[in-house]
C-alpha cells in the first residue's frame, strides 16, 4: 500500500486533469483504444473508478452505467477507498485475486487510458516513470491472462530498446505511434 498509493494518486490526478480538459466537441473523436471514442473512453474511466472503489471495499464488480461526466469525483472516492489499510488485505471476494493485483490493474487502466485520452484530444501526457515500471512489470506477468479475458489486444511490435512506456503500450496491444 505504502508504495502504490502515491503512484495511484498521481496517475489518477493526471488522468483527471486530462478528462477535465476535454471539450464536448471532442467526444466523437477516435482513440487508440479502438472500441471507444473519447466520450466512451471517459465513460469507461468512470466505470473503472466506480468498480475499483467497490472492489476496494470488498464489494462486487459493477456493470458500466451511462456516461455521467463525473470521473474526477468518482476517482477521488476510489482513492479514498484504497487509502484504507483493509482495502489491501487478502483477496477480492468477487474477483478471486489478491487486492494488490487489483491495485496494479487500476494503475494500468489509469496510465494507459490517460495516454489514450491525451492522444485522442491532442493533450500532453507523460506518465510517471515509476508507475510505468510497476505497470510494465505486472503486465509482463499477467498479459496472457489479460488477453484471454479480452482486456488486452494482440501485441504490437516495438523495439527492445524502446522506452518502457512504449513497451507497455505494445505489450497490451497499443501502437505507441498512434495518431488520430
């Protein structure tokens, strides 16, 4: 908890800032995440925040609701739920995974979807190197399960000496060179 909460907090703050800067006329724009346009991506982020708040409280995995336009508020509640020591203990009753694994999954969602949103809307985005390192390490170990569950796409080839974030993006199926 002590090393992950600061990473989760800063990734959440960065992504919240990106969401807040999106203009309504950008909602229909494509994103590097092929199944979402900008509005759908923000709606997905709202669901991610709500779901991981529930999971931190040992609650159920939730279904995605309609777009509400309140990602920053939901994300704050998520961080509040994860700031409790008991959130990190044991295994998620609903997901059957260690709580620390779920925290890493949240971090990956915020980092990667932050990049998706920034690319789609022309914003600057530089994820924290330590967060990228943690996300890449976790993803390396979980990528096949993620692909089997439809969370990650087929890998995109990137050079072995590419920056860590480009390797993370390629590993989960994003093209680091994507442009709208």
